[in-house]
C-alpha cells in the first residue's frame, strides 16, 4: 500500500492528459499554461505566508507525502528518467553554466578546478551520491520518449485525422447508413485501450448533426439554429450514449468475462495493485452507491469495464450505474455540434462554452474518482488488505521482476567488462528520443508567420522593361534600343511618356516624322486624345522592323510597361 495516493493522483493526471490530448493539442496547451500559472501563484503564496522551511516541515509530516516518497524510492530510476525527459533544456543550460564556471576556475588556477573534472566539485559530489544505474535510466528515457511520441501521434493525430476522414466519407450517405457505420467504427475505437472517448463523442456531434441538416441550412449565415440542428444534437447524444453502453457490454462480457481467464488480460489490468484492489472493493459493495457510480463513470473506460467482467459483476447493474455518464457525453457532443455552426455569428462563443463545460465535467469526474478511491483505501484499509490475491498474476509478476533484475545486472555499465558500443547505443537512443520529442513540439510553436508585412508598405520606384522585353512590347525587332537619342527623349522614356499607338495604314513619312517628334508634341497629342482612346504616335524603331509597305510592323493598342509599380509587401508575398 506504499505510495497509494501518489499512484492514484498520477494515474488520474495521466488519464486526464490523455483525454485532453485526444480532444486537441491546442486545448491541452491552454490547460497546461493555466495549471502552471496556478502552481506559480501557489508557490508565491506559500513563500510569502509560511516560508519554505515551515512548509517543508509541514509537508514532511503528512502521511500521504511519506507514502509518496516511499513510492518514489521504489521507482527511483523512473523518476530520474521522467525529470530528464521533462527538464532536459533547463538541465542542459545548468550543465553549460557549470562547465563555464569550471573553465573559469581552471583559468584562474583555483584548487577547486582539479577535483570536479568537467563540472564543479560540488556537482560531482552530488552525482556520486546519486549513484543511479545510468544504463537503466537511459533505457527508461528512451521508453518514455517512445511512449510520448506514440500517444501524441497515434492518439492525438491519427485518431482525429481518421475521424475527420470518416466524416468526409459518410457525408453524402443516407442517415441510417451513417449512424450504422459510425457505431461500428466507434466500437472498434473504444475497444483499443489507449484511445479515450472524447474524440469519438466530438466526431458524433460533427458528423450526425451535419447529416441531419440540409446543405441550405448548413450554409445559412443567420444566427438562429433551425429545428433540424436540435434534432441532430439529440440524435448525436443518443448515438454516443448507445455507443458507450455497447462498449461497456463488450468490454465486460467479451474481454473481461470470456477472456479474463487468460493471465495476460488480468496482468494487463493489474489486479493485484493497490489501485485496482481499492476499485475492486468499491465495485463489490452492495447496492448502487455513490462511490460505485463515480468509479464507473469517472474511471478509465477499458480497465474499469474489463475489471467488472473479471470480477463477475452483473452487467445490467453496471449499465444502470453508468447512466450518469450522459452528463460527461453531452458537453463533448454539443461542442462537436457547435463546430458546424461556426459560420453563424455567436456560435463560436457557444463552442468555447461547451469546451469549458467538457473540461469541467471531465476534471470533476477524474477528481471524484481519485477521491473515492483514496477514501476507500484510507477508511477500509484492513478490508482491502484482506482481499484475496490472484496467485497466477502474482507468479507472473514475480517472474517479470526476476527478469528485470537479471536484465538490470547485465546492463550495468559501471562494470569494466561492459562493452563501450552498448553504452554508446543506450546514450544515443536516449538522446534521439529527447530530440524527437522536442522536434514534435516545434510545428505547434511555429504555426504563426515569424515576419509580418509593415502596415504602410514602402513603394518602390516604377520598373520599366528594357532591351528585348521593350522591343517585343513595341512589336518591333528583338534588339536593344539605340542609345543615340537626344537627352530629352531619354528623359521622356524614363518618365513613361514615349508609349504610343501606331494606327494601321499610316503613311511611312508620318511615321518617320513622329519618330523625331518632340516630347511636348506627344504630351499635346495625349491631352487631345484623352486616355486610352487617343491616337498616340509611337516613337522608336518599331516601324523599321518590318520591311516594305505602309504600316508594316505596326499594331493597334496602347504600349505600356510590362511590369507595374508594386509595393514591398507584394514583392515579399509574391503577389506582383
């Protein structure tokens, strides 16, 4: 029974994290930041009122803290591996500071520098007292990183993407077929132990509510919801509850009762652990008690339902005690239904309210589950200790413990005969796992653009084509324009005043005269013509490009630069 409460709280927090991860990574980030802010505020309050010494003495005298410390001692290496996984960046920064301090001592010629090696003498002494099996710690770090990546990819990404794909596939099918196929897929997802129910409930609200509403109602931007929307919400909640009850029956009768005779199933449920023994005591009480209802509704789906089947409890009674789970399903399904109304004003606030309600109900159920188990473990400790132990599972656990001890002794790299290649592989595996976990968090942090355009973009000077492009725009030969022009003509070309239109059939003499016309004449012709409809004399070498015939090589149309003036923002965003 050592560390019972710490085990309960740890299991509850992990399960709640898994639920939030399945609902969405953004939601879990918000909750994580809120929890960190609450912890920081609590620490500041303790520091200002009690002080650290008084607080430490009071905490050391608490019974649950002593049990938690004993539990940490039993899983000491797992705790060290967890600290490394969570705080690898602060630990690296601290190690660099210590290395810099040691280097400074070396440069100063201090006597303390020769005792610590790379780190300081004080840190070297602490590491010596730590005396952990670093080979086992590295393997546990790699296992924790693999578990995190599997949960964050399989549960938080794959399940959500699969349900979105399922919604797109079932969108055009009849309503009855959609409900049937969704029930089948939901049951399959519920039978997987690591997949929680929140993604399935949210998908039920999105898929079934959208299937009931018509396309015109879905595209309607008015804030009022049509009657078909509320009918779809009721259908989604009903189907989600039916799916939950079907999963309870299958997990209890098929996995728990029929497959409960297998040692592996009972060992997977950890029937001999203090956590499951306390839950077993609560579930075997006579009548429909409050504690039994909280355990059935707030406990993890797969272990709780399978445990009821292994214990041989009545399935109708378990279903009756699980009826309040509707209060947990309703906010999740309503949030999914509100998501399809996002194009209507005010419904984004409704989705946010349903999200907060979902968080409150899930957290309340998890906290109630932990409170009931802790109360039973404290008030009925003797009765729980008197419960029979599964001898077959105990023998399997003992064999696994012997194997773990033998593996630990064989992988102890403090022995001189331990191969260096295996040591390098263990450290490399742990480092690769840590890097992979950190890289998996980068896409969410770099989702927003790092460089935003200025509010008032600076205008660049106009660009005018030269050389081949300008000759092609005139319709003349593809050659570079001659630089043997008058300064006034070159200035007029720079200002964009040399563009003109050559009228077909114009005499060659007039065209030749227009080539030597002054810029003032071109401006006067532009004012008389008025805009794009005026006949503008084209100046340049365009008429000489086609041999013989009046108007050869000429075309109708307003000559204009190929590239227009563009702003700095359009240049950077490739919109020009």
